[in-house]
């Protein structure tokens, strides 16, 4: 990850920082998996309201007519996607750090190499958006962006 060099306008890249970033992301994965496992069918509480029309509607929306569906299932799927995405980011950053062992090599990294390292995570987060019911435009997936950079793009 870039670190400032005293306001000179130049950036230095630390492969050790990539390893630290990958490790920190990997540390999040067990917590997400634990949350997902608590929501697994059979272990999570099923909403059991009284026997009247609005209560049945609430139960259906929250946990499905028989449990394991509805909003409960969507959260389970989102947590699964999040765990996979975080692990893929960690793996991708570790592979970049191994491939580019010095800051000089990393400074010459192609954009396509970074995109390839993170492509599995991108797919996970797109699936997360779909599983949550979000649309591409509400998650930023279809918005165009502008930016500047000095990395090679081929």
C-alpha cells in the first residue's frame, strides 16, 4: 500500500504493507464465517409470531414459511459471499506480494496483474450484491469513475 514520503509528491510502495493488509483481511474471515454459521438453517431462530394474518406475513418475509428462507437466507448468503470475498482479497494481495518482492518491482506492476489478483473477490462481491437484493447501480457497479494513475495498463 502506498505510503507518503514527507509531502514530496512521490509515493513508495511497501510489499510488507501488502502482507500486513492481506493478513488483516484474513483475520476478518473467521468472524464472518462464525456469523454465517450461526444463521445456518436449523441453528438460527425462526420467527414464530402468533397465528394471525400479519404475523404469517412477517414470518414468511423473515424466515420463510418453514424457516431457512426469506430475509434469513439472504443474510446467510451475504455472509457467505463476504467471507469468500475477504479471503479472495487476502489471497490476491499475498500473491501480488510474492510475485513482486521489492518496491521497485511493485511500482512497475501492470494494472491487469492487480485486476487478475482481485478478480475472484470482484465476483464474490457482485454475488453479494445480488444476494442482498441490491442492484448494480446501488452498489456502484455500473457507475463510471475517473481517476489518475501512473501505473502501466497493459
